[in-house]
C-alpha cells in the first residue's frame, strides 16, 4: 500500500499523485525507480533498447540483465518504442547515463504532451558545455517543468524494499509556494513514496545535482586509496574534504550549502564512498590495486560516471575559480597519465590550511621530498 500517513506530525495537505508515470532507461536505477512507482499496482511503462531486458521484465517480472535476482511488480511494462512509453504520460523520469541525457531528452520531447513534468535522474556535468543535467533537459524540453531525483540509493536494495530515502527537486514558482501540494516536486515525491521508499522535497536543483555529480569523483579517490591498502582514516579524510569541495562548487553555482549536508550531498557521498557496490568505488579499488583500466571489471565496458565527470567537474571549477584538489587528483590519474602514488602523496603534502574558510590561513607542509616519496611508494 502506498501513501500511508504515519502519526507524529501535523496532518499533511492532500496531494494528487501522478497516475501515468513513464521511466526512460532500463538500466539498474531506472528499473528500481520504475519498480517503486509500480509498487502499488500503478501501470508504469519503462523504455529501453535492451531487448533481452524488455522481454525479461514483461515475461518474468525481472531484469536479470541489470539487477539479477530481484523480483519486479507485474504492473511494470517494458517497451522499445519511445512513443509507447511517453505518449499519455503525466510525468517522465529520465534515467540514462549522463552522456545520453541530451539526445534522449530530445527524443522524449517528440511525444510528450505540453506541460508534463520531467525529472532527470542522471548525475553529472556535460563535458562540452558545463551544464547540469537539468539544464540540458531545459534546453531540449522547453515548456516542461524540469527537476531531478537524487540520493543515497543502490538499485538492488531499493527493488528489494530496503528502507531508502531520496530527494525530489524542482524549482518552486510563486504559485507553487502558495499551493505546494500541487507542485511537481511534491506530487512526484508523493508518487514515489511507499512504505520502504521515502522522498523529500527541495527547490535547490543546483545543490542536489552538484552533490550527485561530485560524489562519484570522490568515490573514485576513496576506492583508489582503499585498493592501495589503506583503510578508514584515509577514506574519512577524503569524504570530509570531498564534501567541502562539493559545497564550494555548489555554493559558487548558486546552490545552498545546507543541501549538500542532506541526502543528495553527504548522504549519497557516504554511501558511494563506502561500498564496492558503487561502480565508482569499485573502479577506484581496482585501479588502486594496480589493475590496468582496460582490465577492470574483467574487461567489460562498464559505464562509470565519475570517470568522465572528473574532467567536466574540474573544467567547470577551473572556469569559475573553485579549487577542488581531490577531484583534480582523480582527473590527473585517470586522464593525464599521472602516477597514482605520487598524485595522492602530493595531495597529502599540500600546504596546511585552516578548516574554517573564514580563517584564510595557509602554511608550508613540513614533510621533506624524501618523506613524500616514501608515502608515494607506500600508495603505489
């Protein structure tokens, strides 16, 4: 049963959930969101190109191509034609790799009725333009409310109904503030919410999206040091200082620092940086252990969002004057041929700074070149 009211607070305003949701993207997270939407028997259409996955969902109520051994609601219907998914939908969730958001948004726009809200569930920054995913969708889907869904969520756990929480973010117009229960954000949050999936509402698209993009790069860094044999101290330092980089970039782009301490910021960062279930963490661990990139994931072409976003994020940060040393270190290792051990040793040997930015202090690090070289050797 969906949309139960739990005691413990004021009686909320009634909200009309969406009735005809469509999910664009048949991968693991798209499947998880579609399963959540269909959890109460709602007929949900999910679009994809993988014919084996489409057949598996429709015949067996599973998607073993992406989420093995996870039963799906029988009301979930997979389709191959974009028109069959989008036409008649009253809300659309785009859940494809960040590199495909522009082309897929353009396809969706061919069939979507005017004014239907769209939530982009991809995480990243477009390399050529420096645009966030919702900004790309806004260019391709003019006349539609554009928002996003983000948070600390692994697909398999979501499908298996582990208690999970995420943030739904849309801009709030003056009319939305007068009647928030009629806003796209609130309606989608209520539509997604089940006994096991709890959605929160935000009007800070920039903050929510920056959290989702940057955390993947920080997870690569955590994975690299974990794979190199280091443990909790190292990972905690990277997570904490990575959160600071996330806040700096988000704030510079107009996001709120408060958002980055929520589910889509530190929540997602903590999850992604602490589990090899994350493809970003897993790739970092393999690289840290000395596995060549071409041999990672047993040579399979696995999409790792943080790999491309290490470049797009640092390109954007450089452009607007934001210093992101951890993300720069990951970029140097992945894309500039930098040695992993030397890069992280140099990161640790940066000038000593004050943690409150307001102190504005910096002092030379006391380690000698010999000390730094020894650390680099340990990491390598």
